C-alpha cells in the first residue's frame, strides 16, 4: 500500500489533538487527526468544564471561538463550604484572574468547527489503529469509517489519544506513576435553576459535594461516594431514589441560609478518582500530550486545562522540530511540560484530600490536621491566594 504523507499524524481528535492540529496549521504544518469515536458521539457526550484564564485566551487568540463569552459563564471566585458555612475565594481580588464555566463538549464542538472551516483533515470513526516506529518515519495503519484500509507516513507522531492511549505503550522503559483514591464521585444532571452563581465545594461529616452549573435550566452536581463494592448493594447509587440523592446533597451543602434548588434528575454517572503520569513523554519521533501522558482527579478542574497547556508548548517545539527534522527537540517539551504536570498533580491531590471526608479507619490525627488546613485556607489570605492561583492557572513556563 502506498502511504499518504503528512508532516504530523495525531492519534486522537479530542480537544488536545484538534487544538494541536489547529496550531500547526496556523504555522504552515500539515497534520492529520485520527479518532476511534464518531464525531456525533463525541459531540453528544456531556463533559463538564472549567476553563482557566489562559485557556479561554488560547481559544480567542487562536481564532477558534468566542462562543464561551455568549454561552459560558465567567466566575470571579468559588465558594468553599465547610460544615454548612460558606467561604468565598475571590479570584479577582487575590490574583486578578477568573475562570469560565464552559463545557469540554463545547470546546470540542468549537475546535471541530474550526478544523472544518480551515480545511483540516480529521478522520473520525476509524478502527484497528496500529502505530509503527521501526522505520525511518512513523507509520500508522487503520481502517477508516468507510471500511477502507489506510496507511499514513509522517515525520512525527503525536499520541493525544486519551487515558486509554495506545501510543504511550510505544515508549520503551517508561516510568509510570499511579495513585487510586479511596472514593469516587457520583454525578447527576438535573433540570433546575442555578442554586448558586459560582461553584460550591462542600465538605461535611456526610461527605463531599460539588454544586456546579451548566445552563440557566440544567445543572450538574456531584456526591462523594465509596468505591462500588459487590458485597454492599447500597454502594450502587444507581439504585438510589431521587429523593435519597437530594437528601444526601442537602445534608452536605445546606446551612446558614443556603438551600439547594432541586429538580428532575436526567443523567447519572460514576467518576472514579485516579492520578497518573508517564515519563518520559516522548521517544524518537513520538511525543505524547494530554491524558495519554497524565490524568488528574476532577477536584481541581485541571484535566482539560493541563492538556491544552501541553499543546501550547508542543506546538512551539514541534514547529522547530519539523523545520530542523530534529526529534531531539522534544526533550525541551518534556522539560517545560512536566513541571506543570506535577504542579497540577500536587494541587489536585491536595485539594481532594482537603475537601473529601477520609475513609473509615483514618488516623484521628490526620483528620484533625485536615481540619486545621481547612481553617487556614478559608480564613487566611495566604491560603486563599494559593487556591486562587492554582485554580485559575499558573503563568506559562519559559
């Protein structure tokens, strides 16, 4: 089979893969995206999203979309509720930044539309993808959505294929760091007005809860839950009634004049908590970006933002690598990206431990220490500033 030729082939057409292709296109570099999922499936898979200040600037500066301004909501702060008492972290006053509530699904829709507008080559619904690094140039074989066998040869291969990446396994001798948490989130979507104009992270003896928003009439909320246990039927929250779910949310959030607005539950989903990092993030002419290289718990809203931070650095380094035909430049990408990766891992781990009720059997000293840390974060400017800076996103590394 005579291979197609492109400068960069990107396995994955989620936000990270599409943003990279878009940035490369604007630098005069050809790229092809491949994704197992049909486009309609990705567009209909609801994903929440908090976008850091730098992420929304990327959407605007790269001429992807300004829709976040009309369909999203700018948040100048967040509320931490401890045992029913609210404490607002004022991002604007503390660090001069904000975040935007704008779903990841909409970021994908905007990026896919931008690739259509610019004549991008994005192939959804492929199968049997296999990557080969044994030759002088990477090759990718796959079967396209119409059932045709295809072969692409490129100067460089990017694995932006998510947390179940096939590309990461091509890096020999990679070191993998992994942590699984002793709890999960049970998420619901419901038809109701907003209970709050900003997110509420609530910690209580009954467990953690997150009150988020989606639109004026559709909201997203999460309950801390133990990991499913076949020996404990009650751990299957899919069997819980709507009244029981709302009762648990109210116990964790209501108090001091605040009362959650309820409505009909339209969707339920279980989100396990995991942290993962693979090092190195490159090998020869292969480089990883986003969830293929690292995942974080959802508590700190870092996942999508961290993936697009990778792309910000990778696009710049890739431009020079293509010009010089030098994969050795990916060591610079690794150095610059991995610092933010571990900083985000630390914040996500720390914030999860701070706000979630520890499992039974936790040392009482650790629980009291957590209480002391909550007091520091909610009542002292230095603690609030750390949360504000980490949540809204750190500056770009040089």
